[in-house]
């Protein structure tokens, strides 16, 4: 049986796992399915270079991420302000189990950060560490 924290992590990791979608493949490679309503998309894509297609695919990916993020912000507001609760199989998921918002935890996981309870803590001279520092450390360096 899963714990409330395991369910919370599974929910957010599930949202991270669906970030990649079919649109990127369609934009980069083969275009939309051959249907009359998709002709305008395919005509536009046919005019683009592979580099331009990559840029458009990145825009689509950022828009998808923005939608997931905004939905999580709304859910978080509903949880904290209006008392919404997320319950799975009769188990209530925790609210801010790492003292960070739902959308912040999702963003950190998108950037490759470990869950705070699964990594060594960064500590300062005052003995404190911040989730922000842990997330910033997870950002890939070029």
C-alpha cells in the first residue's frame, strides 16, 4: 500500500513523464495526420527548415509546460484557499510535504532535481538549506 507521500510524488512524476508529446514529433518529423483540417499546419511546416521546425517544437513544448504549470497553480490555490483535497484510493495526498507549492515541486522535477527526502541536504553555516538552492543546482549547465 502506498503512503500519502508516495502518492504525491507519483502524481507529480506522472505529470513530468507526459511532458513529451506527439506534437513535437509531428512538428519535427512527419507533420500532422493527413486530414483536411490539418492541411494548413502541414503547409506551414513544409516551408520551414529543420532548424526552424526545432524552434517551433520548442515553442509548443514550452506552451505545454506552461499549461501544466498553470493547472498546478490553480489546483494549489484551490487546495490552500478553498479546501480542495486530492484523494487517491481513500488516501489524502499531503499538502506541501516539502514546504513548497505543488507547481514548484513539479518544476524542480522537470529540471531533474531529486525529491528532497531522497538527496543529501545542502546546509549553510546556519544549518539551513533551501529547496530553491536544490532546484537551482539541478538546472543543467551548458
